[in-house]
């Protein structure tokens, strides 16, 4: 029996101002969302939602580590599977390479299902599917509650009191029809990996609030959807553009859009990584600083710990959150998932979080940036030339 997909909620009740930012495709009305900052807020909320699941749990994560945090989530999933909840997990073959099949055996024994997206049988640059990775971070409960953002499952993202490294990241918890739409997206990936349809009816979309939200799906046939949404929002900006991105190497079109926004008098602020787990991408991104600073774009670097977030807020109104980085890998190779929304209350929350982060970040001074060591400039140039491979 094939999956039964209930139609998306009509967007007729979304006003013209909202459509100006969102467009018309994959838009769902009547949602409610809140930000979850770092694993300290996200993990407890996710575990509570899992514990309260009644029908189904769909979990898609690039990294699901077999460490103390992964064990904590595994136990929670096993408990629900034993009670008859349909539990399905998709992990990426490279991101979760260190997590053995034995780790998942308790969940399988409890009745859950686990699949691996593109396991790297041969680690080779010519391997057919090696470069295509599932980079999404999705948790969907009962087709009604969804979690989405940049947080993987592992001690790096956990708070220090849980024994974690407390990387800085942002997730969102969403109630409403968008969760139903994300479940359809999850089922498509499930079908791609297993070659089977999920033979359970989806629950009907349930209204939960007044926020219009749009699913931005990154896959090979729609790989430009997130980028187009960024470009559309930037082009319509009238006052502020605030982007937080962990691995940021914007392409020419995004650069030009930001430059045009500055010419219109829009304040553009970028919060990027000062400490990172991938130095090559940081060097490549820093190569663009001189150009961006020249246009009057403000650049800040988060230096307290590793920054892993991927968010944006425009005019305190349009917001985006998910797994998408402003680099070539997210654009060309990865399965990604973001949601965008238009909501003043949520936009204010994004703005406040951004301002809180700026107070704990280092401002890149345009008048002194050129004084950095020559070796650093050389590394930036070198890795920028390799940006399509990073």
C-alpha cells in the first residue's frame, strides 16, 4: 500500500505581504514555532517529544553518534518502539560512519527500522554516490510536531552538564501542517533508500497557530530552492539582513544580491565561524571578507566555541532555519531541509538571538583586516580555489 499524502494546506489565507517574502510553492499556513538554542534547549525538547509520541517517530540525521548522547536517544526510541510506536531512522553513511550496525540492534529488536543513506562501500572520489550525502536534521512526531535545524546527535552539541562540548547551534520546534509536509519529504527519502513505500496513512494536517511557513527542500532535482529563497528574501529586504552560517562561501549571485541590498541602504550583517571543525572551509570563506567589507557588509566571527548554526532573518520578519550552508556542497551534493517563515514574533526572536550572539563575537574591522599574516592570506587564496571540492 502506498503512502497516502494529504494535500498541503491552502495558502489563500496568506496575505500578499507574506507572499512577497515566501512566494507560493510549498507554503503552509497555521503553524506555530519556537527557537531552541544549542543542545541545552533542543535535546530535552526532542527527548520529551519522543517520550510522548503516540503513532510515529521519523528521525533523519547526518550524524548520529554511538556516544553517551546517542545512547540516550537510542533508549528513548527503543521505549516507544516497544510500545508499538512506528519508529524509523535514516542516518548518513559518511556522517555516521563511526556508528556501527550493532549500535542499532536494540532498536531493531524493539520493532524499529534503521536505514543508511549511501553507505560508502568504497571510499573513492569516483564512487557513484559518495558525494551525495543526507545532511538533513529532522525529527517528526505523529505527523504534527517537527524539529529542524543544524543540530546532529552527538556529544559535540550537548551541554557541558551532559558531558558535551556545547557547540553553538540553533534548532526550531514546529507544530502544524509543516510537520506533515516534512513527513512527506522524509517518506520520499525513505522510499529512495529502501525502494519501498511506507504503508501507513499519514495523519491529516493539524492547524496549530498563525505562522505561514515554507519547506525549502535541497535535493538534486530541487537543489536551488533554498538558494532561491535566500535570493528572493534578500532582494525584498528593506532594512536588515542578518545571516548566521557555519560554513559560508557564498556564490557570485548571493554576493551580488547582498551588494545590491547595501546599495539600497539595507544593513547587512554576517555572523560566521571564528572557531571551526573544518579549517579549509573557514580559509576559503575568509578570502571573500575583503570584498564584502568593501561593500559595507558587517562581518562578525563567533569565537567562544564551534559555531554550527544556519539561520537567517530579513527585516525582522522573514526567517530561515535548517541544515543548509551557503557553500557548494549544500547547493550541489547534499540532501538538505530548511523551513522559511514570515512571522513578526518569531522574527523578533531570531533578531534577539542574533544580537545576543553579536555581543559574544569578534567584529572584523575593515580598516585592519588587511594586516593579517601573509601565510593566512595565502591559505585563504589556496582553499578558495578549491571551494568546489570542499
